[in-house]
């Protein structure tokens, strides 16, 4: 039996709605079968406020063991560091967050806002992630923070986080399966391949068949701002809601698992020099890549140039 | 001597985001109510200076449960700036996805959020239907809860097929949509919708949608309920039996003003008929600007045409800086003013007003604009109530599912027709995206200048419903609806919860909301809940 407390901070609730689409285990089965005791979830609990308060007191005083703290949404510190833009019973919610984080065996930052600050990092609300502020380690808990189990915050990036990643992480934590993390503390299990991997437009990418407008079947990387080759994530491997992904449906990947999401420059546009993106697929050698793409475009088959495939 | 309790604070969970309501109670009756969100997220100011299309990516992220509706308001504003009407197939695809989102929201709100209060043992253990309510609605275990989790998840697959994922896709773009599903996927959509309709009819209504549409008066409703065990045991039937016994039809009236922006614009060629023409044969069938659910403003049950210039936001009771107290959203700004103090200001939600009066929005407002006979009759007989508002939400899918099916069939017939008109760049200009979100009227007011967003104002449904007082001291709709509500047990004010939840509050959407520490009533501050 593992206890879970789910705190909603500065966010939209989208990760909870993503989780409701969990399919391998329905969300109810996820909690019931894994023997997870969901102490509190803001949308899925019917505990009275009085009982909830008592429970929080018992957790923060150590009378109830807290195994997993899930935080959805950014920690809001504004105005002027007070946190009063997000309150609970007249107190800054970030205070409750700190109390809970220091009691938990494991702390999970669910979604990019919780992981890296996301929307509002550079704005009046002074949002920050739990242990990162964008790429910079620190965040609300500080760079040296370790939960009681010794683990740093586990960052489940994404806006929202993929439902199977949330479910998978809960399964791993419920069964004490270790999760290896990358330098931004995202589990490699889901964040070691690029979003690009598995995209149905890959063949177009391969031969550099580029689109510069919506509604076509080719690759969206070169002109339309697609971040699929730049950021990690399982969108095209696990698929969303059993069926698809944004790039498959002609919507560029916005790079929502990246610590800098949302990027400062306009979406739907790839910054480039002479048609070559400023930022190339992760890890490639620029000179080699340009030669390769030039040759690939020459070698492109007609069926792709004519977009004669169905997808 | 009267027992007077002032400034009791009532936090509300199971709403999107955080909400606290403060009430004065005289002799176990709410004498006055103030509503305040407790979070400020400042989305509007994030938009200024960004690229013209960025609203399509950023605004859906305001809300996890109705992100497509924000996308649709954002794209409608841009469509109006470009002046390009999207092709028929684009309109069909947008509408189908939006209807799927609306229906999942209605079903989840009803079963997961609203009915959970019927399992409140302290309030209802002596209610004759209490045990059955627990069997149905217990969190993550109740039979109805499990069904709704499974069925809504399936319906959402339609959105993923059309737009890639849910929540938070951006497949609607100026000029249309980014892709059209192949025929095999459209066939899957048809099956998903068909299966959902079967479940909705057999379990939620307990009868066919046609039979339900024949229920056209309060008397009919009573007869319908007595007609068969299927009706009595359906979700709607059980809700009615539980709610009548608990008196939910006797409180929560509200302002009697209703507003809807209307939604689901028609393709040029379609077999779908606007709902108000189905319900009112005299309604003139103009072929221009046809929409499925009608826009309008109504006092009581008399709808009038909507005049968008009459919409203003009032900051008399809200902590925002603005040169004039009331401004149209094309002129308004969102600048939190977090210092100073005056007795007038107590909330961090702006107060949207229509022609200077507050108005409620949501499914009930739609039923009034669309002249649905059952709801017109119920309101004429007893006035609005928590029960009527919630009933409107539960049965709304019966009005939307047939149109969804028709548009899908039309897509399959015209699969090869265009779904996108190229829009090379967004010109400077201004446009409004006024749509009807699951929770009611949603507007995005956008200005583009020098290829950048220069102005972005959003008025959400919850801002209408949960608004504070205005310069005329008129309370917002749910503040008004709470006045006079009897609280049987002050320790467990479940009745107030029924009223507020009947408006389906979504506080993450009330993007202006902000609460400042130390309200004028702080000394009476007591933590309460529903």
C-alpha cells in the first residue's frame, strides 16, 4: 500500500484530464489494483474540508506516512515572493507544498509547469518548477533537495504529460521499480527518444520534403516550427488517446517537454538561415547534416514529392 | 433573537482550480454571499507581443477540461481578422471535436463532480436513496463513476483522431484545420459516436433521444419518470428522484438573466437544423450565419438578439487597475492592483455585464435561447433552481449528438473536399471569438498590430457566473443564487455546494482571478467546506 497526495498548484488541471484517458489501466483500476491509497486529489476526492485539514496536519506532523507527493502545476511565488497569487485558506499554497514535500518519500512534478515552471515563469506570478526554473536547477525546493527516499524530484514533463507516462510512473513507484533519470530529472523510460521517433511523417523528413503551410503531409520541422527532432517524449511511440499525435494530425510539436517551454519566439515557425533550421536535430553535426539533407532531397522519390500517400 | 454568523469561508473542491465562497448566515439561511477565486495566472498579459498565431497554442492551456473551446475562440477571432471563412469540412471537423469535448465535460461534471455530493453521509444518510447513491457515485468505485470514466475516454478518441491529442491540441488554424482523417479513421469515429449514443440513451436517459425530446413540459417529465423502470433508474431518472426529495428544485434561482454566445457554426451545405428552429417552427430560417445553438440574451424565458457591444467588464469590486470602471473587452486591460484597500473591493474576478446587468450562462441559458419547451415550462412554473440547471447539463448531449452524427456522415461523403484555405499571414486588425464553451459564454477579444498580438482579453463562463458585485452593487449570478439558501447543518453546508456546482464552476478559466490576503471579513474567517 502506497499513499498518494495530489496537490494542484498553478496549472490548468490538464494532467489530471490526461490521466483520465489512461487506457492500459483505467484510472480507477490504476489506483485500486496497484493498491494505491489516494489520500487526496482535488477533483477525485469527496473528503470534507474539515477531514482534509486534519489529514494534512497528520501528514505534515508525520502521523500519516506520505509515500508519493504528486504536484500538478507550477509553484506560484508572486507577487514579490509572497506566493499570495495562489492561496489556500488565506495562506500561500507554496507553504503547504514545502511542508508536504519534506514529508514525502518521493516527489513527482507532473507536467511542464510543475517540472520547470512553464507558463508564468517570466511573468508577474513568478512561477517556478519544483526543482528547476527552466533549465536552471534550484526551483522551489533548491538544487540539493532530496525526498525522504533519497531521490530528487521526478519530472514528468509535457503539457500535458502523456497519460501512459503518468500511469507508468505510478506503477513503477507502487512496485518500487527504480526509474533512471536524465539531467533534467525526466525518466529515461519515456524521455530518451525524440518526439520525432515514430512520427508518420518521418519518411518525408528523411528526404527533406518540407511544408511551409498547413494542410499538407510533409515534414513540419524545416519551416512550421515542429520541435519533434529537438525534444524527447513518447507522443509518437505511445500515441495519444490510443490514436494519434499532434504531428500526425498536421500540428507541429511545440516542444512541451522542454524546460524552456513555452518558447519565447513565435510558434508555427522555424527560425532558419537559408532554409536550414538554426536548431538541428539533437546531437547532429551541422556540416554533415547539411550535406546529408542536400543529398537526401535529391534522392527523394516522386511518390513523396507528390504527397501521394494517404498519411 | 436571530443567530447571525458573518463572513464564513467555504472552500469548494471538485471544481477546476480553487474557489472560496464567503457567506453571512442569519438563522441558518444565507443572507449574503461573496465569491472569490484564489489563484491568479495572468494569461492575458503573457499574450501581448507574441506572434499572431500564438493564442492557438497558449490559450488552450488555460483550461485542462475545455482546452478546445479556448482554441476555437482563439481561431474564430483570427478567422474574423483574416475575413476568410473556412471550408465546410473544416467547420464540420471543428464542430465534431468541440461537441465531443462538451459532452465529456457534461458527463464528467454530472457524475464525478455533482453527484458525489449525494454520497455525503452527514447530509444524506437518512435520504431513502442514499445507499443507491453511494453505489453509483462513490469516488473511483461507484458503478456510474466507472462507466463515465470509460465512456468519456472513448468519446475523446474522436478528438485525438481529428486533432492529434486531448487535451491541448492546436489543430484549428485560421483558414480551417491542419488535416482531415482518412476514411478508415472517420469510420472509427462513426462507431465511437454510435457506441456513445447507445450508452447515453440506455444509461443516462433510459430512453431514446427522440423519446426524451418529446418530454416538453413539467407534467410530461413527471409522466416520463413514472412511465418505466428504465426511466426511473437511468442517471437522469435517479438524479431527478434524489434531487426532488432533497429539495434541489426549491433553491438556487439566480438572476433570471441569461446569456449565450451560441455555437457550432454551420457549413454552407448541411442537413443539420438549428435547435431553435426545431423547437419553434415560427423561427425565421435565415440561411446566413446559421449556428446550432442560438446566441442571445434573455430576461426570464424571452430571448432577444445578442448585441456584443453591450458587453463590459466592471472592476468596481475587483482588484484591478483600469482607467474607467467599466470597459468593453476590446478596451479593457488586466493589470492586477495588489495594494491599497477599500471597502468596495473584495474580489479578484472582474464582473462581466450585459447592458449593465449580470447574467448567468451555461446549458440552461442555451435551453432558453433554443426555446426548449421543457425548460421554458419548468422555469415558468417554478423559476430556475439548482435542479433545473443541472438537468439542462445532463440532457444537453441529446441535442448535440444528432448534429455530430450528421456532420460526420457529411464528412465521409465529402472526404476529398478541401479542409483548409491558405492564409499566408494574419493582417493587422481586431476580431472577437465568441463561442459557447461547455460552461457557457466564452469570448476572446484580440488585436493584431505590426504582426504581433497587441491586445488579448478573455471573458470566461465562470467570470459571468461567479462574478462579484458591480458599480450598481448587483451581485453576480451565483452570489445571488446563494441568497436565501437554507443550510440545515452549518458544519456541512451541502446545499450551498449544490447551488454553486449547478453552475459548473471552472476557476482555472477565470484567468483574472486573484485573491489578496486579508479581506474586509477576515476576522470572521472560518474554514468550511461542502
